């Protein structure tokens, strides 16, 4: 009765110097090929949807939000990768 996991591929998007980026939050857990990120902005101001593109501070795309979890006031985001090295 297990649901097969769907990993959203990393999008082929260029993040330029003019593209506005905002810090999402801090990594709370890393298990196998999943990250759980605690949002630093309360949900009443911003909640990302599944498929939202994520990048690091070097503007390199690292993946997308797979799922939004938790309370609206303290959103948490899961990010799934194709393997542990990513």
C-alpha cells in the first residue's frame, strides 16, 4: 500500500543577477534524498507552492518545493532530490 514517490526534476532555469531572491529558511532535517526546510517568513506573509524554484546563495538552482507542510504560521517545505549527492 505504499505510494510511489514522485521526484520533481530540477528545472532548467537561469537565475540572473537581476532576479530577486529571498532566503527561504533553514534546513531542519536531511534524510536520504530529502530535505526539510523550516520557513523563516511566517505563512501569513508568504507560503510557497509545490513546484516553486529554489536556489542557493550562488544563484544555482538546487531543486523545487515538493510539498508544503505544517501550520500556516510556521510553514515547512520538503525538497526531494534524485539521489543523496544532490
